[in-house]
C-alpha cells in the first residue's frame, strides 16, 4: 500500500494535534494552529529556522522553543540534539536543568504561605531562621534586620555562592554567617536569597521544600516533569550541557554542580529544578491568569500583581538594561536591548544554562527557550533569546 508523503507542515500539524489531545486529557494548555490566536504560522516557522541556524553555527546542540498566546500554545518545536555523543534527538518533552528559573517558583511558594497568613514578607527573617539575628555588615549589625522581601528582591545584602552546603537547613544557616555585601535595601546584589526563602517555606509549612512544591504547585498544575530529582525515565530525557569546543563552531560536553545528580544532591530553591517547556508554560499561564489555572486558584490576583510589579524603586537591577525586580521575578520597566520587543511590565527569569521564560502580560504571551550551554556569555542578553521573542511578536496579526 502506498502511503501519501506528508509535508513538513503536515507532520508538524499531526504532532500538534496529538499533543493537543494529550493536553486536553491532563488539563494542559491547548495546542492550536496560530491563526486561532491571531498569529501568522509562516512567520512563527521562522523560530524553527533560526534555531536550526544556531545549531549549524555551533551556538548550541539543540533547543525546545514554545510560544503561547491567550492561553493557547501556537508554537512548540524541538531542533537539534539533546545528547550529541549518543546521537539522541531533542524532543518536545526533553528535560533541562533550568537553574535560576527555579527562583520565581520558590517565590510562588513563599507567597502562598503569605496569603495564608503563615508568614510576613516584612518581618525579620530571624523570626524563622534564628541565625539571621547575628548577620554582620562590616563586622557590625546591619542598620535594620533582613526581611523576606529583601531576600526575594536581591536587596538583602546576602551574597556568595548559590550552591547548597549540605541540607537546605545547613545551607541557610551557612548563608547567615557570611558577611553582608551591603546594608539591607541599599543595593541590588544577585545571590542566594531565594535559597533562604526556601528554607523559610520548610520551617513554616513543616514540610521538606521539595514536598511542598510537589504537592502545592507541581501536581495541581500537572507539572509532572518538574523536579529536583529526575527519576530513571526522566534522566533518559535530560539534555546534556555543552560549552564551546577548542575549534570555532564546535561544542564540548561539560558538567556543572547545578545539574549534578549524585547522592549528595539536595533541593536548591535558587537553581535546582529540572523541567520541560510545556510544564513551565503551565506555571507561567497560572501567573498570567492572575493566579488561577485549570479551575483551581493558587494565588489571588492581588498577590500575583505584587510579585510581578517593581519592588526595587530606582535601584539598578538585573543583567540587561531597563529592568527592575519584583518578588522573585525580573520585571521589564523600560523595554530596550534584548527586551525592546516586549511591553512594559513583562516579567520572567533566565537560567545559567541559557534557558529563558518570559511573560508579556499586555499581549497575553508566553515565551519559553530551553537550551543547555555554558561559557557563551550573558544568557539573559543572548541573541537566541532575542530571536525567539522578536520572531514571535512579529508573527502577531
């Protein structure tokens, strides 16, 4: 029997239709043809073409890109390879170490407990972790106590490595012993503040941090591939990390403590999660919906608005110009450079290995970039991120 040869477009639509059926079964975002969200399919195809060029240039081994608008996925595409040495292709369900994209999820957990009246953002952190009563700035007590709000906006003065030092409890206590880099509220210093917040979640909830996230966020959202500890099946879908090779345009496999899966691994609230593009889209859609998703409310809209609104006044923040900081989120105050195509108030976060997740609130759009590379410069300002966002925005009718 002769079967008709399917065009590339037909194959993509066939895949998307099967994915849509699966999403409907588990409550995920529906996958639709771009015109259903008033977007141009041919222009969106430019994302895939551009990503393939980056692979050919040796800028990355592969990627998974996702664009959603008005609660619908209009683009989900994998290109390249997840493991060059093994010849394993990148697929839409490939898992990635998302590094600091973990931080907004940790902030969400904090805000859940805040809404329940179980903690306060503006009380001293020492109320929950007594060791913070003894923090020092220039060998003296700081002018005022550090608060959770300070930690979530990276204005606490806490600095140093974001790597865990044993358990989360031990790590938070070790951070409290480090000299502060500035007075609380004085400057923006990116660091392990969200790690301390994760320990506060444990103290207040009485649950291990990973259990709280799994029960309160991941399971209800259907984020079944988001975890600190990938199981055997998930490990087979992990993307490998690559750095520039000795010759121009080549890549070399490498490793990093963030994605190390040894027996000594503990949950890291600042950067320890693994996830997929589709899982993250659910989390971002919940935020875009004002805290609701799938008929369930995770946060009220007032709380979400506080999280993704500027909390840092006129302080210079972030790794690209025009930003301020919300509670665990980077917020675009004035679009410029890599954010020039976004609208004011867009929010998101990047990760050390080039992963990016951004929400354009005004346009009701989500952009997710999943790659695994290091030593390529500032990932927040990368051309790959810019290309994804620009092509997606240009595809709006």
